[in-house]
C-alpha cells in the first residue's frame, strides 16, 4: 500500500563515499531477521569517445519527479518482493571517474529476493528516473550521456 | 492562464534557461506547447525528448491548464 508521505530525497551532492556504504551496512546489523543483502554500486566509467577520455559525469535531475519516481519504484519493489529493507542513493553534481554515483541496497530473509529486488530497482531507476548526465572530458569539453 | 515550463539537460543548454512560463488566454494541450517551444528553440527539433505534465510522463497529447507544469526531458542517464 502506498504511504501517504513526501518522497525521501535520494540525492547526495558529489560521489557516494565508501564510508557511507560501510555505515549503511553496519546499521543493518541490529535487524537480525535479515539473512541476505544485495548491493549495486554504479561507478563512473572513464569511457573513451572520439579519442577523448571521460574524467567525470556532472549529474542533474528533475529532482521532485525523480524523487517521486524512485519512491514509487521502491514501493513497487516492496509489493513485488519479500523485502525487509531497501535504500537508494544517487549522486547530484560532479562525480569523477572511478567514484560511486548510485547505491542500491536491498535486504531480505533470503538471497533470491535480495538479488531480484536489487536488479529490478536498478533497471527501473535507469529507465524511469529523470536524471541527466553530462560526460566531461579531460579537456573540459562534454557530451550528454544517454542510458542504453 | 500561466503554465510553468522546465527544461533539463541538453535542452536547458539550447534554451539557455532551466525554467520559463507560458502565458495563454485559454486551455491548451501538450502538442501545442511542444510546437510553440520548438519554434522558439529550433535546436529542440534535432533532439530526442519527452514531456512530463505535473511530473508524469506523457505518452499522448494531453490538456494543459492554468498552474500546470510541463517539463522537457531529454534521455535519462541515471546510474
């Protein structure tokens, strides 16, 4: 059932730190009904386009719609899968190649639900959330990225 | 009647703004708004994009009225 409250803000300024991911895992140690976690980490890739290497992606979004869309995706994951917890964070602004820009974390009693729900949410976010990325090359020029 | 217009990504660059408003005397529709802004920002015609009305993606022409918000959304690149 849909909760009647404002969607959570999933956006974090800049890269998602490995410390945030570790802390998030640690916070779940008190939830002893969980038997399996799955984590997806999206990382900025140093693609080479026309001989020029991507140094960073500068993310922007239609924030209100993206938060609402991602909240709906998370709610639908709870409807489809037997989940204990689900957390989603996405970067806003500049994230350098090699840094983390998406963190999806699912927890369930058993592994299959954790795997399946994590994959489901990642695919849905990529397909439905109005997030835009400017791939910035080492020379400062840029192109707009599009999910395949 | 005022309609709030938002541009994102490459389209905000072409329009040189993230936001504007559209004043019209009567209710309109999303196709008319698209046509209007494509005539102002001709570079839009060379781009792939979709429209959202009040934060819902549109897949058909829809009525647009006072206070509504139309967003011009280029391809998504999250993750």
